[in-house]
C-alpha cells in the first residue's frame, strides 16, 4: 500500500525538466486529481500525531478542509485523544475551535494538560436546538478564524451533510462530526471514517482505527494505535 | 409664597458701617424650621461697594457667625427682592450687558472619595444640575452653574434653588452621601466658589459688592499649600481683605502669579475659562408603521433605515456603539425588547443589520407590530482600523479580530448567551469546580496573556469529558460494572478537600477501562457507603 504513495518522490528525483513541468501543470489544477497520488497533489494533511495512522491516511494526515466523520460505538472511546494533536496545532496557529453540542461538559484542565489554550475554545451547549447547532456549524466554516469545528450529531440527512461539506470546503476549514452508528451508504461528503474498537481484550491501551473511506484510498485500511501513550497506563 | 413656608421671617438690611453713601440692597432672609431657634441661618449679605478697600468690612463675627450657622443641617434659603434694589446704576448696567451670575455648589462630603469616584459623582450631580442651567462646569468638589439666564424662567433665585436642592438631595442620597451642600452665588465663578467653600451660603448680585463679601473670608478657602498658609499666617494675614491691603507686586513675587490670578478671577478682574459639563449623547428613533406587520422580515427595510440614521449620527459625532435597544410595539401588549450588545464597538450598518436579522430569526412576537423604536445610550470613541501598506491583500491581525468578533456576535445573537460559552480553568482541587463556563464577552484573547496556566492545573491525568452528575457504578462479585465490566488501570489519586465548605470532597480517583474500550475516570467515596461513581471519560 505504501508503494504508490512513495512512487512520485522517486519519479521526481529521476525526472528532468520536462516531466517536472508536466507535474507542475497537473498539480496546478485542484479539480484534477489522480487517485494514485494524493500526497503529491496538494492534499498535504495535518499530521495526526500517530505515525501508524499517518501511514494509512492519504496525504499522510488529516485533510486540510472538508468534512470528516468519526464513528465510535459510544462516546468516550478515545475519539478526542485521536484529535488532540490536531487541536493543538490549530490553537497554536491562532485559530479557534468550536465545539458543537458535546455530550458532556468539556473539562478545561484536561485540555490545558494536553497543551491546548482554552481561551480559543467556544462551546455551543448540547441543549441548543439541532437547527441552531447546524447553523452555527455552517457559520463557523465560513469564518476564517475557526480552524476546527467539532460536532456531535448522530444522524444527519445526506443533503445537510452535503451542504456542510460545501461550506467546509469553501471556508477552508475542517469539520469533524462524531457519530455513534455507522451508516454504510453515507453520502459522498464524508471523506473519512474512523472506527475504533479494542483489539485485544486484555490489553486496553490500544484502539483499532479503520479508515473506511477517504479520497485517495481504494479500500479500507486499519491500524492499531496506542491512544493514551502520553498518560500513564 | 414665603409666608406659607417659613416659620420665622426676618428681614435684615445690612447697612455698611462706614459708608453711608452706599446703598444697601434690602433683603429678606427666611429661616428654615430645621435651623433651630438659636440663630438665624440666613446668610445673605450684600454689602456695599467701597472704593477704598481698607475699612470696608462688616464685622467678621457677624458675617461668619451668620454664615456658618447654616452649615450644620439646614441650608438656608435666601430671597432677594430685586425691585427694592435702589442701586440704579448697576441695575441699568445689568440690563445692558446681563453679566452672568454664577451659582456654586460645594459638596465637602465628596472629599472622602477617591479621584475617580469624585469625578463620577460630580458628573452624576452635573447631570441633575443641568436642569436649571445650560452651563455647568466642574471644579474641585464643586459645580458652578450660570443662572442669570434662567432666573426669569424659574421665577427668581429662590424657586431655582428649591428645584436644585430637590434634585441634588435625591441624587446625593442615591449615592449614599449626606444630602447637605453649600452654595453661593456671585458674578464670578471663583468668587462663588470661595464663598461656597467658606460655607457662607451667600448671594452677591453686584460685582462691585464682591470685594467686601469676599474680604471677610478666611485665607483657608484659597486651598493653599501648607507652606504658603504658614507664610501668610506669619505675615499676619487671616482674611482675604488683609491680602488686598498689601501691594500686588509684592504678593505676586512672594506667592507666584497663580495666587494673584485666583484672587483677580474672584473679583472679576481676570477671565475664567471653565470646563463645562456636556450631557452624554443619546440616539433614539422610532417609526410608526402604517399598518400592522406580522412578518418580521417585512420589518427589515425599516430597521435598515433606522440603522442608517444611527450610523449617520455616529459618523457625525465620531462615535461608535456596542449596545442597541430595539423595541417592537404591539397593540394592547407590552413591547418586545431586543437588546443587542456587541463584543466590540462598531458603527457598521451592515453588521448591525445582520445582527438584527439574526435576532429576528429566532424571535416570536406575541402580536402584530405597530411601531418600532431604537434607543442607544452607550457610546464609545470610534477607532478606525488602519490597513498596513504592504499587506498584499492578506488580512492582518486587526481585521481577523474583527471578523472573529462579528462571528461571535452573530452566534450569540442566534443562540443566546446561555448556549454559547467559553471555558476556562479555575484553581480548585475539587474536580467539578476546576473548570468553568465563562461568558464569551469576557472571554477574550486578552485574558490569555499569561498563556495557559499550567500551574493552575492538576498534574495527574484529567478526563476531557466530565459528567455533570457522577453516575453510580454497580459492584457485583467484587467487579465493577458501568455498561460493561470495568477494570482499574491506575490509582488511587486521593482528593480530600473543602471540608470547610458545604460540598466537601473525600474521594479516591482511579483510571479505569471498560471492556468496550472507553477509558473512564471513576472514584470511590471515602466516607459513608463507599460507593463507586463514574465521573468522566478520557475520550
């Protein structure tokens, strides 16, 4: 699986001026993309902070923009640990993170422990109506100050997802939707689904992360990640 | 009018002792009931003009005695009878040029406050005093109003004083201050101030009478430095009239020109610039609809027009605002009020309109709207944002900040204050109090100058989700169950604190793992039934 990701590097090293020019032309148009080469086409992702996950994600990391679904059978499976490095880099770049209707109260000391400045975090409480939550999500995508939008919505119709996807794409923002149940025929806007489950019953600290669908991946890949490595086990 | 109010009335004409040629204005002073019977609290003096200043004085005992009697509780009301003034010369003068009459109000009780509080208090009082005069100026612990122009309107100085006393007393009581104050009126600002500061509630109508009225005041009223007071004392000077006996040049050399200027101003020989009170601007605009409107979207063009007026108003005065109050009026119902408060002051009509639109979107009105009004009371100076020269179209920090503020205001307008919160750490050992929701208006980047405060936070791992109410765990066959079986990974971390408060905490915290894969933060009570609780998800 790694072969087609590393291929262009070796190609470029060999290539002369002419093929470099062709690459440049190919890369200049964002609407033209080749499935075999995501990393070389401007889909440079944010590193996830987990090397195993980076290696199975196209673009070697989280996508820069668009909508992402994270599916876990229940809340609290480690889905936020997975995103902590991303949150840290967003905050460090001076942008804000909007949390939309998180299921429990967000605990500031934990975020500070993870090196996240809580002064750049906004929380829309869970008792806000779903319509308002989606509205604020779309608005957040449209402002340049929001670097990341986290939303907890169990079921959203395809048209809504599509609309959010468009907003996130045009606003250059990454939106993460946390879901409990997997919907196999979830419409196209979803780029990435990450499923977690404990691999071994006796060894708790690892979680299985599966990339069900991502632009640039042809089949689902999965890996085991130690999510709580920074904490004492 | 006097007869109805006063208990005892005395009419005193104070003739000048040694200048029989000068006429004395006749005046009546009334004694207020509170003053007690000891002495007439009337303190009205209008002494006479004498060109040779040496001997022109009223017996100081008499003068100060009369004046100070009023200090205790009551404020004497004075009355002057204009018609009886036989000083035809100065009367005609006043008709020609209408010299101003300054009414000084001295509040010694404000001296206890600090500078800022004094300023606020004086501004509040000036806002009340503006009801009798268009010119109110600020002085040390005192206000001075120009009242010549309003004497005719209020029907004399007595009625004017009654009105002023009423509003100022209520204002002082509202400030938790004693309600008494001293006042004096004379043709010069400084003269009135000196008289008021001496506690002599006097009225001096003619500029020519000022000198003798001021002459009897002790030098303390000049508010001199300790050193200057000492020197004056050593020179044998006790009253202002003693200073006037001395040659002006010498005084100027010894005490500086400021000192002489003050005296000259008091006598009306020098100009007195004053710092006048300007009432704060308010904007209010309303629109009566020709027909009832149910649909708020149809109201937006009218709102647009009103906001346009507001922005014109702001631009003309170079102001911006952060607080708008819309009221929608209904037939037979109380009006619906919409308060729009902004994170940052603004005067952009598009931004205002967008916010109103967002507010309208969530608004349910009880009945059709028949009128709409906008009131704005709070204004700030307008600071425009400058774009840097070499920007290349990239947004700079200030415009990003602006965008952020506009975004937050819009979110707040739609969701309401209660649903949009920031979070922050609190230095507290009890886990449930260590994180706080804060209002986004106070939650700005400026708070984070300290950067995130690692020292405020516990060193042991904390969960990202904290349950508002801990869930009790089931213990079966010496195993813990939440939804599935739980096994403890690490712990305990003992938190035992706040025994002095109502919600004391005595717990052992553990990090545990559920079979399904969730990592949990659980605790066991150290007292009572020693039950187990789930308190958070590490997620």
